[in-house]
C-alpha cells in the first residue's frame, strides 16, 4: 500500500461525462476512482465545482 495518498485531479464536466462509465465513487476518498483497479492504481478524480452566482 502507498505511504502517501494519490493526488486528486480536478476534471471538467465534459471529461467526467466521457469517463463516467469506467468510474465509481469512493466514499472513503470522497472522489471518483477507476472501477476494479481503483483501490490501488489509476487516477483519483474530483468533478469541477460549479461557481456559485
């Protein structure tokens, strides 16, 4: 297991929509990870927040 957590990468709505079928939400990380191998490999993604008016 890693000693340091993987960095979160912020992705825009278009990129997130394209990747959504291969991602699952991890409540412990509060981010999206790859299905199946996301516990140990691959990116940890966060959706870009919409600015509040």
